[in-house]
C-alpha cells in the first residue's frame, strides 16, 4: 500500500489517495485500487480527511451529542403532549356519541 498525491488541474486542489496494487489474472497485469483519504493542505503539506464530497469528517463532541439528546427529548415530549391532547379529545367525543345513541 502506498499514499499517492494527485493534483486536480481544474480546482487546483491536491488529493491524497491510498493505493493498493493487485494482480489481475484475466488481463495478466497489475491493477491498482485507490481510496480517497483527503485533501493535502498546500501550506503545511498535511492530509486533511474528507468524505469525498468536499466535506470534512464530523467529529461530534460530548457537548453536541448532549444537545442532540436534549433536542430529541424535547421533540418527543411535544409529540407526547399532542397525542395526549388528541386522546382526551377523542374520549370526550366518544362519550358524547354514546350519550346520544
């Protein structure tokens, strides 16, 4: 395995790929499979990991995950209250229908 740096002329960005060579018995020659690692920083030369769609990897911290849980809890609580109000309303309508009929 090797790390290959390839420069894209259109965008001017240098990408880093992990290259794995293997033997292709049908074509009787070596082939290479490449996997994108990330972009190469032009100033420092470091590889910045990306997912291939010009987005950096999301590294969630504990604070953001706690906020996500809090938002999810609040959303579920609102949904629960709405369902509770709907059930009480339907029970009231059911009682009224039973009294009429």
